[in-house]
């Protein structure tokens, strides 16, 4: 039970950190010229779930190659 709660808390804190990073990236996009602003914002549109799925795939691939 404790392990499940700890895992849940860690997952939530990772999502919060990801969301904060994404927010910071979007704020930096505001400093971009108009010509690159939209592209910059689009790079920050990846959901945490999509990011996490891609991250796990990379780790899995690295483990099988290693």
C-alpha cells in the first residue's frame, strides 16, 4: 500500500515538474520573433502522457541495445 502511494506521489511530482518545464518553455517562446513563435509553441504541446510514453520507449531501447 505504501509503495503504491509513493509511486503515485512520484508520478504526480514528475507531471508537475514536466508541466512547469513546459510552462517555462512557452514563456521563452514569447521572446521569439513572430516568425518562429508558432513553431516554438507547437514544440511545447506534447502532453505528459505522450512524453512519458516516449521516454519509456527510449529507456527500453537503450536497455536492449546495452
